[in-house]
C-alpha cells in the first residue's frame, strides 16, 4: 500500500478561547501534506461562536485552494428539518467570476462548534472539488 497524500479536506479540530466579550475560534484543517489554520472572532453570546467557527473554516479552505475561490458566511442558524436538529449555513461564493449562494448543514450530535465547521465545509465542498481540477 502506497502512502499517497489525501485528496479530501479534513477537519481536525476547533478550539475556542474567550477573550473578554469576544470568542476566538481557531480551526485546523488538513489537506495533502498541509496543515491549515485560521481563526475568527465573534461575540460569545448566541450563535456568535458558531459563526466564528464557520468563518474560520471558510478562511482555512481558501488557503487550501490558494485563493482559487472566495467565500463569505452570509448566515448561520439552528434549524429543525425532518425531525433532525441541524446547524445550517448560507455561504456566498465567488468562483471564476460568478457569484452564487450555497447552503450547507450538519446534524447536531454533540459539539455545536464542530457542527458549524462541518456545515460550512458541506456548503462549499463542490467548489473545493472544482478548484482542485
């Protein structure tokens, strides 16, 4: 079995630090042989930490594709669909001169911060794949 670099972006961890009224979330992703880290700050109340986690994950993803597309968190919320509790995101994507808004979600099964990261990655995974070609 050969040791080939991974082709998928992998979420490794998210760490949250409270700094006065703000929460800093640092997200670590890995891709191929690279470790990608990005962080974002938001208010510690409500969905602030979740938004920071999603924003940081989008920034790390942009690093992975070396800026071949840009993305920005438009909205994030808790939703319930088909009896499941989810974190849902809307992300504005600028790819090859076109702007689109994409939806992503992750079922809540534990850590909300991790779910926010995974929802952001879910929203943009198709563009990530396209940027690799």
